[in-house]
C-alpha cells in the first residue's frame, strides 16, 4: 500500500524530478508533485508517495530535518486533507 508524505520547506527551485531523486534513495517512489501557484511558481511544499509504509518511515527518518538546497525540509505523513 502506498503511503503519501507531506514535504515542506522546499527551495522554490525544486521541481518534481528533483523531489523524486531526493526520495528515491529511501525506496521506490510511486508519485511526486511539487505544489505550484497559478503562475507556476513553487509554493515550497509537495507530496511524495512511497511504495510501502516501511519506505515511507525510512524517508521520514532520513529526510525530516535534513538540509536540501540550503533549506531545512520537513517530512511527515500527509494528513487526510493533504492526501487529495
């Protein structure tokens, strides 16, 4: 079962491919989306789905609080409202 994660604190230059690459070191990524405004500018957060709950836990443990592109990111399980 896939597990969706919320990723916050992203640099505005991070795109879907960069976010996927970051999370692939923790396991298989089945979905990734950097959230953007109407102009196409990143809002600084996104969602990633890992293929298994174990990979999701590994991603949270490894990446929550990590420095990525000179910014500290947060990684947590997506809440029900964030899973849409």
